[in-house]
C-alpha cells in the first residue's frame, strides 16, 4: 500500500502515528521500518506499506519524535522533584515512571501546593472531587483526570463539563494508555493571583 496524506487530522500519540480523515490510519511505532522528511513531507514505511504526510516545517520534528518518543510522564509534564499525588490510578508502569522522576509523591490525598494531581474517574461521582482537589494545587498546577476511552460510565463530555463548576479549565488531552485518556485541568490564569490566601478544602 502506498498513500499520501495531508497533515489535517494527523497526530503523534506516545506509541503511534495517527491520521484521522476519510480513511483512518494508525501506524504503531513498532511497525515502522523507516521514516524520513524532505521538502515538508514525512515519508513512513511500515508493515502495511508506505504513507506520506504533508506536514511542512513540522516534518523534521516528527522524525525526531518517532525515533525518540516522549515517555508518558514527559507528556504529562511531570518535572524532576515535582510534588505529585495519585488518586485511584493503579497502572504499575505509570507509577514506576513517577517514582523515577520524583520522590515527592503521595498515593492518596494530595499535599498542599501540589504541582500535579492524577485522578482516576471510572464513575461520574469521582468528578465531584475536582473542586476540593483544586484547593491543593499550586497556582500553576494541574489536575489530570484519567478516564476510560470510548463509551462507558464516564464520557468525555462528562469530564469536560465537570471542570467549569469546579473552577477549572481544560487545556490538554493525551492518550494515557490503550484504555484510558487523560484530560488536563488548570486554574484560570485570571484567578491565580488571588490564591495565596485561599483556604484548603477538606477532601
């Protein structure tokens, strides 16, 4: 198979190259035999044939990312020494990556002034915790809601709708695993300056 794709709808996940268009194409990194960029086009040879993506100046950068994909904790913005908390997320590989990145990690209720909080939401009631968790963040910290992909007890619309009443805005989404997606929520910039005197809400 040989195909040519435009960049519209294309994306890099942590382990695959994805084209979303009239024809959906998913190329796992492990199936890529070679990749090259020339004149703004990314040419990928894989087990199913060859595909060309017209990406313009992004083509060279994508080659680098395919050869050296970011780890999950890099995509989630975990900084060395950052204060993080994990509520309900039991993925062993994820927890191992966290421990390799920082020693300031709580499994359970987050400490005050946390940089990142990871909340598993398998049911809608878990989303009610967002308001209380917001008070445990640094002004520029974030809450990642890890929810099942596709249809289930918690839909993407449910996750996004939960942010506003909790005083948060959704700013990013990444593939957490084959079964779960992570949505990033932050405190609106206009509200961050007034936070130093904010009381911590009991969880």
